[in-house]
């Protein structure tokens, strides 16, 4: 519980004063912002090693890796960038907390985070998004979340994924809370 309270404090602490204007570059996860170079946080060797386990979006325009960063807040960090970009400019960042078989706890923490984000953000469009997770073809795994669309075109999401028993057993997936920050370019290509 202390870890999650620390998470909230540090998440909100990372918002700088200009963030009230809704500029996606003002938001940080683990000190990283949209538009930063991943090379400022990981060596090229570390990035190449992470790319061996990377996921590519269907349109092949973006690559997702798990960053090997020591984090006191998150259990996992996902970074999204273009696979052909030699500068490794960050287009999306996910901070992940796992709630093993505890979707109620996940949704409760998500609601707290959403309330805190609402205090910080102005001039955004907020929408709730509840839908079956596309990876589970049975339709039994659900995603519950809130998305904030910023004037700059970027988005901030807080969402929980409730994996079905089959997905948990077959793939060892755990219910999880993600806080996501994405650039306008990324969201235009992926959230169509």
C-alpha cells in the first residue's frame, strides 16, 4: 500500500506547472517525457537486447519494449518508439503495476489516480472506456479505463485490465494498472 501511495505522490510530482496548459511533453514517467531520446535512459546495447523481446504494432510504425530501468514506483515500464528512428525518440510511455487476481484493488487505485489527474489537468476531454481486451479472442478479458485527450493531441490513460482465468493460466497474465502517456502522432496512428 505504501508503494502505491508513493506512486501517486511521484506521479503527480512529475507534473510541472506548465502542464495545466495540456502539453504532453510536460508529463513524465520515471523522468522520461514524450520526445525524449531513449538513449538518455538506456544504452544502445540495452535497447538492442530489449528489442529481441519487442512487440510491433500491426501497422509496423511503432515498436514497444520493456525498459530495464530500476523503478521504485512501477513494476514494469514500456517504451514505444519508431523502429527505424536512430535517435529512439519516445512516442509513448507506460508505467505498470500488477494486481494479481485483484481487479477490485486495481480499479480502486485507478479511480484515485484519475481523481488526482483531474485536479492537475484543464482543457481536456475525459472519457471512460470499458471494452473486451482485443488480445483475448474469447472476449472474457476486460479493460476498464479513463482517457484524457489533451489540446496538444496527446493522451493520458489510466486503465485496468482484468484477464480471464484462461488467459491467466495459459499466458501467466496478471491483472494490471497502466498509466500511459502518448504523443499525438502515436495516438493518430494507433487509436484510429
